[in-house]
C-alpha cells in the first residue's frame, strides 16, 4: 500500500473522529448547557405567570371580601321605654331611624309603640349573581332591601307599622343616585320575579324573598338592623343607650 493511500485513510479516519468529537461536543453542550438553560428559563417563565395569576386572584379575593363586609342599608332601633298599660299588657316604644355608615340619620325618626317584647322587622330582599358583586355593578353590585313593616309577636303582621312603600324604590336608594327603570321594575314586579325563575335569571337575580328577623328587645338598649351586600339581614346585639348629659 502506498504512503499516499495510507495518509488518505488516516486523514479520513481523523476527519471522522473529529466530526464525531464535534458532534459529541455539540450534543453534550446541548444536553448539559443549552437544554438545562431552556428548562430553567421555561421554569422561570412559568413561575412568573403563576405569581402573576396568584396576585390577580389575591386582588380579586381581597376586593370580593371587602365587598362582602359592606353594609348596604342600616337602621338604628332605640328602645325608649317598656311599661305595662292599664290592662297589664307590656308595651314597647322604639325609635326607628335609618342611618348611613357614620351613624348620621338619613330618614325622619319614627316612634312606634308595639305590644309585647319580641319585635319583628319584616323585609323584602333581592340578591344578585356573585359576578355582579365582583364587577361592582351600580345596582346589582350588592343586595337590595325594603323595610316592609315592623310588628310584634302579639299582633298580626298585617297590622304592623309600614316603613317603606311596597312596590316602590326605597327613599334610601333614590337619595344615593338617580333611580333607573331597571331598579323600579325590580320592586314593581317583586313577586313576579319571586315566582318566575326564568324572569329572575334574565335580570341576574340569584334569590328574592322575604326575611323577618326579630329580637327580644330590652329597655334602654340600642340595636342595629343591617343588610350586608350578600343579602344577609342581621340584628346586632344591643348596647346600652347613652344617657343625655345634664348641665351641672
């Protein structure tokens, strides 16, 4: 075999080895450097997207929880006196005043005398789908309520004292913002909505019904009746009524 041919074979083999080494280097470089780097970059990107998504969810939940704590209507009930009449029947006199979040009256106080001690606060409540609350809808972003009437356990509900006019938008809402036709229809067709699931669903109504919480009232106590934005009507525990200050 001539020296030229031997050199060519050696050169070919050397080239093959060099190509193999280069290919191995590229492969190892990809597997040991490029691929881990891409995986790390993908992991970092996924983590950033997860963090962003969690932060957005946190903000949404914080906003939702803040809304859930909101009181949409509030009334103060002061028990002015409790005494028996000439027939020996207990009579309870209260002062009912609707107030804002600061406790400032937004309606004319009404003094009512009812027989007995257990007093019912009859309301009509409209609750909307949750997404309206999350979106802060001007009407459906909370619950709506009518203070229908007040009566006691020893009298007929029909004989109770009317507070808001049924079928009309309560003054407390009309004073906040101009009343829309949609809101007027809600109260005008309250019982239609309550008895027609399709009609209620078209208007975003989740629940619609009466609610009449009651309290055994004690003299010289102050209670609050509150409507949460979720539609829950609550009565707070009574606190002692502040005594009027007298000049020395």
